[in-house]
C-alpha cells in the first residue's frame, strides 16, 4: 500500500499536513473527508523510478552518521519485541526531517502491503546498499532481525570511526600544504618582483638565485592561469579515464604499489572486506553470496578483482583461506585468520578479529605517516621561504658591497 503526502483544511480553516496510507489518491482523499478534513493536495510518496517500487529522491536522506543512528534505533525497537510495522511507525513519527519521515513512511507502507523488509529497502537503493539489504534479508529469514540490525549498526559505526581517523590524520598535512602553496605563490608573484624592481636599473648582474626566482615569478604571473587550467584539465581527464574499467584496474593496481599510501589503501580495503564478510557470514548469509557482496564494497578495483577470483575458487571447492592466500594484494593476516576460522568452525568470529587488527594497523600507520609528514612539510615550507628571502637579500648584500 503506497504512502501519500497530504495538505488539508480542518473545520477551523487551519492547514494540516501529514502522511497516510491508501490504495490510491481517491482512497486517500476519502480518508481525509472521513476525518472531517478538506483535501487540498494529495501526492504519492512512492512512485515508479529508481527501484522495485522506485522511491524518487533528489539526494540521499541518510548520511553515514544518520544511517548508523537510524539502524541503532530500529534495532533497539525490534529487539525489544516491538513488531516491525510499529517500530517503523514510531521512527516515522519521531523523525525531524520531512524527507526522512517520508522515506520511513514509504518503507512502512511497503511492509504493510506484504513485502519483506529487505524488499522494501530495495525500493531505495541509494539509501540502503546491497550489503545492508542482504544482512536484513538474512535476519528476517533467521528470525533474529533485531540482533542482525544491532550488528549492522556496530559495523557502520566501526567503518565511520576508521574513516574519521584516516581523515583526521591527513587533514592537518593537507591544510599545511595548502597554506604553504598560497604563501609561496604570494611571495613569488608579488613580493619578489616588488623588491627586485629596485635593482632593475642597475647595470650589474643580479645573483643567480634572484634571476631564477624572477623567472619563476614571471612564469607564474604571465602563465599561471595556464598552469591552473592544465591542472584542472588533467584532473578532469583523469576522472574521465577512470570510468574506463581497464584503465581503472591498472590505476588501482599501481596505486597499491605506492610506498606509504599503497599499504594504507590495501589495509583499509582489506579491513572493510573482512568486516563485511564477517558480518554477512555471522548473519547466516551463504559464503558465496557473502563473498560477492563483500567484494562489491571494495573501492579498489584491483582488490575487487582478486576477491572475485577468490569467489570463483571457493565456488569450485577451494577453502576460503587458500583462495585468499593466493591473492598477494590481500594481507596474509586475513588468510591466516580465515584458516583458523575454518579449522575451528568460527569463521565469522575469526574474520571479525582480522578486521579489527587490520583496522588498528591502518590507524597506526596513518598516525605514523601524519606524524612524519607534519615536520617534513614545515621544514620544506621553511626551506622554500628561505630561498625566497635569500633571493631578495642577495641583491641588497651585493649593493652594500658595491657601495663600500
């Protein structure tokens, strides 16, 4: 049964808005008239578009934090024994954002109409990805939806915490680099020419460093826009080329071979893969389906290709540990914990441990890299500023020598 957004007038002439469920717009208006309301506008929240029922949304309703909180709330309500329909009703009524309220009302209408919760989530694929829907489907089949949603919320929180720490570790060096570039460009394009123009009337040759700095200044002032245009064009061309699957595969493979960033990227993707696989396997999803869903979460296409190759090997009868051990892009720790899990019959638990250790290793490496980069950036910035100052001072020192 679809959901409808309405605007109506009561007996006192006051405008009321809200949501209701009905078979069609005519039935929705009949419900409003039965409540002594005069319908002014009735529009369907769910219509053909993006999914099975096709919820049309201009942008995502949930950000990463919002989805985690919403999942945690739903898990608490369902885990306490509240029926899913009533839990969704409570969340819809408590939602502050209108778009979120409409989304939850749409999900409730789908569930009331006989759809499973996983199928209802499939009508909004931008909000709930394949992994989310797969875990919910497994929870519905096993009868432990509340527990599975709680585990999903834990996984979302772990991902968000890891991403936040990585962003925090790289934010300071990025800000320092940006400020350094702005300062250097200002000094080279404005300060250096102003000071050097004082000595332009002199017949004597300027110091080599000053001449070189003036050349750089002239290039930036006369052709700086070409440099900026080239950088922007190069970035746009790279984005277009990355849409080509073959080029993206080679680019991601080369990215993993970088000294510091490559190891960090490999660890981050491996941690996400292990965590997703542990969550799906723990929810009762078949290993082949769990492997495919976990592989789709990998942002690095080279590692995704390795995961899909491992899926083929497992489908052919190979153990998961052996399939992962043959893929050198995945850390050996993942294959080791997979082997322990298969030997002890506790694969989800061992995969979760592997994900935790990989996440901790990624955080440690990120903090180390940030700790090393911070002084290096300061020293590099100081060195560049020193060269600029020397380029300005050398003619002054030379002039004093001529006067003496």
